[in-house]
C-alpha cells in the first residue's frame, strides 16, 4: 500500500514540476513496473513477468491504434 501511495506522490510531483506529458507518462509507467517487480521479488514468486520497457509498450500501443491499412 505504501508503494501505491509513493507512485501517486511521484506522479503528482512530476506533473507539478512542469514536465512534458510524455515524461510524466514514462515516469509513471516505469515506476509502476518497478513496484510490480519489487512486489514479485518480495513474494519470491517463481512467475515474475519480464519487465516491459516504456518504449516497447508505446510502440505496441501505437501499432494497435493505427488503422489496419496504414501498417
């Protein structure tokens, strides 16, 4: 629970400091990935997912959003 509060606090500070929307999205995404990874390792789960980096996530998202004729 403390990690979730920390994530929202960091995201709010990032936005308040006037970072670009892209930087805020990247920071929030990477922070959430870090939290998930830490929780998985903390619980010693053998099924921890491989971390997906923001650039890969964004590329996949844009591919899904693009019209099928413009691939």
